[in-house]
């Protein structure tokens, strides 16, 4: 979007970048959702100016806002009107978050351009006066000290009124009571508007209702993943006292698995006032992948890679992967297996098997080995410790006379390592020369163990 005219001096700072940024994101949203059926057109012109004498030069007129994606079909026109209604609601919400509690859209119009390529949209907005927060009080069923609850609020006396801040503080208060087991707590804010002072007094009325216990946890939508894979990730269990924080952590833990496109945990009233059911709804996503590639390097010439992996094998949560790389001078294969819950306990275990062959200028190497690992929780679920153990069998093959002293020392017999090899003199038997050359082909073999 391109703004060709700046805001005029009569417009308040609260509407400067906020409104334009809000509309900019929404226009982008329209273009994304309608690319299959609508023609993409760029928005060009947004002009803001005072538009109503009674607004004291504080009202806005959004003129000539060109929506993207208009092919003039009736269905598309109707769709854009829905987006327009959503835009207007967001614009008013922006005003409410900046203290303009009386802001309103007085009128709006939509016109079609003569070339039938653009919609021209005009909005007439009334700002009104800007208000601040006044006194903030709490009444009703108070847990603990009132001053401790007030400290949890971001709403402060003297701050610019914001509906968003007010809503977040209500949710914070509900979470606090929810963590105490009051899942059905009712928080109702009462506002007292003082027009002369331009302030809004707030009183939060709290009714905590009964303590609530979790009756049933129902898993829905898991067509592949087994129920126990989801249940073991939950922070809350059946027959426990309800906790809002545990429900949120459970939602996050399920998303972190990477098995689902969408996860939601909904509260459903139970059979009695002290019971609640939780419905865990998930939408499965593909968890397997197959990839292959080919490349070229001046050192290795043509390089080929391939891998296949499954992070949720048979819906059990087990991870299995196989990968390989082949080039003119090296080959590498790895097979990995990970069980995140060994014997249904919060202990992860895994093993990797690998085989590597590498060719160098003066020698070749061959490595075969396995690496095992075990992980366990320390304090919270997010804090884990791992112990690994690696066993490797390494070989050095085909050592040439141009190899480094280190390789020659480790990979030749001690008598040859200490004695320099000189050129054969005249009269040296051919059999002796052959024996010396073949000694350089001796295999240097060793095993190593690494534990971390």
C-alpha cells in the first residue's frame, strides 16, 4: 500500500500509523485468501482529512482506499463487504485501545470506478474525546489481599484507556482464580464514566462459584496417534482440581509434539456444578518425510543424498530415520531410532548406527559405530539431561609414502616408523623392494569409546 498524502494537522497522533498499519495488514489478508478467484490489484491511494464540522477537525475521512482482488463478480463484491465490515470493527477497536471510548463510524460508502477495476471506499469516523483510567477497585469473592490482586493488573490510574488492556486483565484475573480450582469464576467489570474529568472508573465484581474437579478428558480427532501419546503430555489428569495454567501448558505441550496442525482444549460443564469435562481436539498432520538430492563439488564431484524419516511411527510417538550420502570420495549411512517414553516412563532412549567410508589423498578411513543416548527430566518437563555412549571401530587403509608423520607413526610397524625408508641401492633384491612397498599398505585399526 502506498500513502500519497500525509495525515493533516487536525488528526490526532493516535490515528497516525495505527490505522494505516491496521488497514495495510487487512488488505494483504484479502489478497492471500482470494488469489484463486480474484484478480490481484495493488492498493494505491489513501487520503485522510477532516470531514465533519461537528467533529472539531478530529474526525477522519478514509478516501479512495483500493481493495486488492476485485473481479467485479457479485460473489466477490459480497465477500469484500464482509472484509470491509471486519476492517471497520478493527478500526473502531484501535480507537478504543487509544482512549477514544466514543469513537464511531458515522457513515461509509463504496463506489465502483469507471474502468470497473477499483472500489473506492470512504469512511466517516467520529473520534470524540480521549479518556484515561480512573480509580480501580475489586469487590466480591476476594482470595487473599486486595492489594495483591490489584498488583496483577496492568490497568493503572492515569493511563490512557484501553479496551485491550482491560480484557487482558480480566483474563489474568480468571486465570488466577482458575489455578485455585474455580473454573466457573465470573468476573464482571463495571465502568463509571466521568465526562467532565475524561476518566473511566473500573470496579471488578468477582463471583468465584464452586471449586471444580476434572471429571473426564476426551480426546478427539486423533485418527493415527494413540490416545496415550496425547494423555502423557497433559499436565492435568482426571479427578484433579482444575487449573487454568495446567490446561494452557497442556495445549502448548501437544503443539510442541509436531504431530498436529491444530490443537485446542475446550471446557465443557460437567454433570454437576463442581465437575468439568475437557475436550482435547486435534487435527493430524503428516509426520513422515522422504527427500533426495543431487549436487556437485570440485572435491567430491557428484554428490547424492537421500533420507526417509517418520517422527510418529504407527502413532506411537517413536522416531525412525534413515539417511545416506554417496560421492566419489565418501559414503555415509545413518540409521536412527528414538523412543521418547521408555516403558511408558518419562525417559527417552535412542540409538544411532552409522557406517562411513572416506578417501583422502594419502590414506582412506572406514568407521563403523553406534551411539546410544538416554534423557530424563530434571525439574520441569522443559528441563532435561542427557547421557550418551559412543562405540566406534575405525580403520585407516591404503597408507601411502606421502602420508603425514602422524599417520605413518600410528599405522606402520614400530620398526618401520623409526627407520626412514630410503631408495633401494644397486644390487638390492627385487623381493626386498616388494616387501617394503607392501608394508606401507598395512591396515591401521583401532577402537574408541566415548561417553558424555
